């Protein structure tokens, strides 16, 4: 390292040691909101800071500024950034660091790579690194007098990983910054705002508190789910969910599935490389036609839902074509010899079922088409009032067991976590009807229904292989 950059760094350390707000403005051209200024000042003077917030408030920008400030204003620092998933860590937080670093005064001193930001000439001791929060050992082995851990979406990080982080932070100038939507009512992040609050500087940030958040989106969420709903509590006001007792699936479990990574990939791997041979490809289809409701197609490969496709105002023939296109593309992408398509056959869904079976028979496709009926008899008819309730219960159990990963789709999360249930006079569990949901101001849960179908137990696994082959294309369930 030449004397000139060394002298500049000495000046940075002297001037901005305990003033990250001035550093953000002078060095990064980042002008923080009031809440961001308060958090940065707390981080400069305290070891542990925890921020719960609504969405769109600018927490990722805050985290990026904190990382660059600490890298520039402490000698030989180590900064460890983590998040529950690779996508959240690499595509969101790490990309945000790159954005602010690239336009900064210090861009010629710090080298950004996909997993590390380091001081030129001192790569081994002066760096920030990205480590996915999938196992405790990823967080261990770091020791330095000046060390900062930044935990993004902290509510979704498992307790054993947070405990490993806390165990590492033993130095006098070691710091922890946790940020995220408050999705879970237990764990280290929750405790930092409750029983352990005395150990932390805590902040609560509503989406209303900043001009960065879309007010149209806030008002849309409140209109759709109600100001007292858990979706609005968490994603707008930055409050922890209250989990009403008559809600069929609690928001906490849905948000956990959004933050989960069921098939972690190493660099260069694809999903097809690591999937077990027995992993099945299944697609749920909830069909609308020309009204305000959506036609939704949800594929799942094993425990993973890779994406959601939704359409409005299209006829059943077009829907059938999209289902076939998606099924064949995913069979090829994931190397699956067969695919199962499960369709809500009531109403206009019957036309899609009929057309799919026709094409499957004509073209000899290895696609099983199964028609499902929410009002049909449940397999566990002593417990559930109908097949639709039982299918939702199957998904609920998978969510509660921590088995699946779903997309971070705002409407999907809202639909899954706002449907209620009641117990009939015969002691059976019955889901709230769609008419009752609409009376509460909620739209039809089209995305949730398609996801439920993707994971629904149709009884197919109980069939002998030869029988299943005979029934391919003409199955009836529910």
C-alpha cells in the first residue's frame, strides 16, 4: 500500500470514526432519512442494534452504508454479512454494497468481488465477506478487535446460527446490526425487542416513516387485508404478528417459508444437479376466466416452488396451452420424466381439464391430469368437512414443519395468512368460504389455492404403478 491511500485512510478513521452519518453524506453521497441517521448514530456508539421495519423503508441501503463505513473507519476490520437465503444476501444486500461503493470516494481503495470486499494490499485482514445463514459454522472462526456482523432479514435466521454469531462477538469493539421485517414471535431477533431489550438499541420503522416506501402499495395492502391484519402489521407498521386464533395458517410460518432455502446450491451448481431422483414435479392450477379473479399456475419441484405465473382475462384454451408449456419446460429443465397437473375442476376449470387430457392423449405426453374438487369428501372425513379444507391443512402442516420454500410474493403471503376457519356442529374443521372472505373485504385467494393444489395429497401415491399408468390423463380426485 502506497503512502497516499494509507494517509487518506488515516484521515477517514480520524474524521469519521464515530460519525457514520457524515461519512454517508460526504463519502457515499447517501443522505439518510431521520430513522437511518438515528440507527447509524446508535451503531457508532453501541455494540448491539436491532431494527424492525415495514417494507421499502431503505434498510438495505442502511446496511450497505454501515458496511462501507466500518470498513473505512476501523483499522484491520472484519465485517460479516449474512441473510437466510443466498438470493437475499447476494442479489439484494451484496448488490447494494456494490452500488454505493462504485460511486463513492473510496472505490479505489476497496475491491468488490461476489463474496468479499477487501482493502487493496491487505486482503487477509481487512475485509467484508458474505456468508449465507444456513449453518452455524459459517458464522464461526472470525476473531478481530474490530468486527461487525450485519444480519439482514434477521427474523428469518435460525436461533442456533444467531447464537453462533453472538458467541463470536466477544471483543470490546465488536458490533451487531440486525434488520428485518418482524415475522416471527420467537428467537433472538424477537427477544432483542422484548426480554433482551436492555442489551440492544432498538428501532421500529413504519413504511409511513419514509418517503422511500410506496404509499400506493401501503394503501393497497391496507385495503386488501385490513389495517389490523398481520400482513399489514408486519409489512407496513413493523410490528410483530399477533396470530389470531381463528386464522388457519399463521403469517409467521408463511414468512419463514419465504426465507427458507431447501436446496442450497454451491457455485456452478443447478437445481437439476442436486435433486434426488425421486423428486416429483407437480403443478397446481386455479382457473379464472374474464372476471377480476386471477388464473394462477404454481409449479413445485419437491419442496421448492420456483415461481408463480398469473393471468387475467384469458380463455380456458389459452390457459391449457400455458399449463402444457410450463409443464414441458420444467420437465426438461429439471430432468423429470413425468409431471402431475392438479386443477381446481369446479366451474370454468373443467374446460382446462378436458383440453389438457385431450392433448395428453393425442400427443402421448407423460403428464398426469388430476381434477380436484374443494367441496368433495375429505380423505380424513372425521376431521375435515371437505377436501378443500384438508388440502389447505396439508400445506399448513408442511409450513409448520419447516419443510418447504415459497416465493416472496406479497399477495401469496397475504392470501395464505388471512383465511379463517371454524368448527362445524359435527366437530369438523371447515375453511372460511370465499363469499365470507369477500364479505370481509378480501379477494378470492387464487394464488394460495394454486399453491395448495401443488402440494395437495390426491391419493395418487396409493395407486399401483400399473393402475396409475392406465389412469394417466383420466384421473378424478376429491
